[in-house]
């Protein structure tokens, strides 16, 4: 069995690949959550400006 040194220690190639896929998925999820929260914040501000009669 061949072990590869990764940032988590020595692992098999399969586990190293699985870690890489998981980290990529987590990074993409974090980006999507930030984008979603930015859109929600923008919509909230627009609704409040309409109620106050302000222009945006």
C-alpha cells in the first residue's frame, strides 16, 4: 500500500483525493452562501428604501 504525505498526514491516494474533493465542495458552498447572503442583504435594503421613499 502506497501512502502519500498530505496536510493531514500520511494517507492513501484514495483518501487524499477524497479530501481534495471535500475541500473543493466546502469552498464552493462557502462562496454560494456569501453570494446568497449578499443578494438577501441587497433585497432587504431595496425594500427598506422603498418604504422610506428613498431612491436607490
